[in-house]
DNA sequence: AAATCAATTCCATAATTATGGAATTGACGA
DNA sequence: TCGTCAATTCCATAATTATGGAATTGATTT
């Protein structure tokens, strides 16, 4: 995974409304949520939400599909995997991990 | 964990030089690296690196300690755990996870 | 206490990012 | 094909963030 892709993903998540939107989608699972439902849930003007959803989409974190007049968004779990794996790559140089380190988990994830 | 804390952490990581610095520290493990060693490794002016290290410290992602004239930085693995757990909280509403979802891993982490 | 070295803070400039009302695009039902 | 609804794009304004040279702070050696 490219550093640039990772930075876009992190930047996309580093914003109050986008973080809230992403988490709502993570929790919604495969069914996803419409833009309208998200705007309602987050109490945001449509144009603002649309801007934020575009950022998340551009960063590859969420996926858009059309259903009638609505656009349905859902989280891309594969992208999340990649993001976390990248952050933990070669954690502790592969050894001497502190007890609270998560290297073992990141390795598990990288294998998958 | 607070949303605001998470946003600061993500924002701190969403920058080329800070992401590189953080990863170098993750890979360095508990020994850490001095500011000078990092500046050398990343080919950055001291003042710029200092600015970025302050952001990472403020976000709680890295820890500073003094060793003689040098300041040694190291990654805070606990903060990373918290960050990832937060992003995956209630993933898929606890059920129906897609095959590529990482819910099981995030639960494992939340328990720890 | 003076010289030196590591690193930070200060500061002005440059660049990027967020906001929301108004206009527009695309899809559906009568 | 007209009216309506869902959502996006446009755009000007406001706010935040990055950069690096020069000055400063703190710690060490002689």
C-alpha cells in the first residue's frame, strides 16, 4: 500500500464529521446508509455532508452505490485492514515487542 | 476514548513526514530514536521536524524522554491500540460481518 | 563560566481545507 | 414530459496547517 493512499485515508478520517460518518457506516455493516439518512443522523447540511462523503470515497474508505434516487454508502473493510497493517508494519522490528504492543495482531492481519 | 483525541491522533498521522516519523518509531521499538537521528533519517530541517514531533506528542502517539543532551522519542503502542479499537467499535453492529471485516480482531483488542 | 552541541520556539509566508446557500444533475411517478 | 425528490457541484469566505531560517533554551565538557 502506498504512503500517499494511507495519508489520504488518515486525513479523511481526521475530521469530526467524517469520523462520525465513517463510524456510522462501519456500524451499519454491508447494508450501508443513504446520504440522506447520514445527513439526518449527523445533523449536517446536505452540501457539507456531500463534501465529506466525497473525501471518504476519494480516500477509498467507503463505497457508493445507487439505489433508486438514493445513493447508499458503506464502509470498505479491506481499506481499513490495509490502513492498520501499514501503521504497524515491522512493529518493534519484529521482536522485543512491549507487552502492550499489537504486533502479533498486525501480523495476523497482514497475512490475511 | 474521546472523539477529539482520536481526531488529533488521526490528523497527526495524516502528514507525510509525521507518518514517516511515526513508522520509524514503531519500528524502532522501546529504544526509540533521538530527534537528531530522525531528522537525519527523514532529511528534514530541525525546526520542521520539531514541529511535527510536537504534533505527534500532543496527539499522545509518541513519548519523549531526555537522555543527556538528546531527546529520545518512542511510539506509544497503547495509543495505537485505542485508535484502532475506536475505529472498529461495534463493527457491523456485532453481527453479519463481511468476510474481509476485522471485527473479530478489534474485539480481541478491546478486551485486552 | 565559556564554548559547544541538541533541540525547541518564534514568526512571517504559503498552501490547504471546511462551510453552507444557490444552482444543477439524475431518477422516479403521475 | 412535468413536477418532485435525492444528492451533488459551484463558489466565495473563513479557518487551519506547513515551512524553514534565526534566535533561544537546556545540558555537557573543559
